[in-house]
C-alpha cells in the first residue's frame, strides 16, 4: 500500500519552485545552485552561478517588494 504524499512537503516544494531565483543577477543565466535555507523567519536562497561564477544570497520578498521609501 502506497503512503499518501506528504502535503506539507508538497507545499514546500511548490513554494520553492515559485520563489527560487530563476536568473543569475549578474549575467541572467539560470543559477546552477539555488539552495533554500532559513535564517530566523526569513527564507533565503544561496545561489551559485556556473556561467559567471557569481555567488550570493537572494531573499524572496513575497508578493509585495519591501521598499525603503515612505508612503506617498
Ligand atoms: Zn551568472
């Protein structure tokens, strides 16, 4: 008998697919590595690009980008 799919894992995988960086910020190629991790309550992606060698962290902001400008 097959175990039912883990819904929580499926949701995580869905969120990962949605939020994982698709382009290297330096050259635009798909990052070779986009490893998701948590720092406190913030999700981050450690990325490494094999095309140009860029490495860094990308923090998804969700639906609304968090800006620093005051409200108009
Ligand atoms: Zn790159």
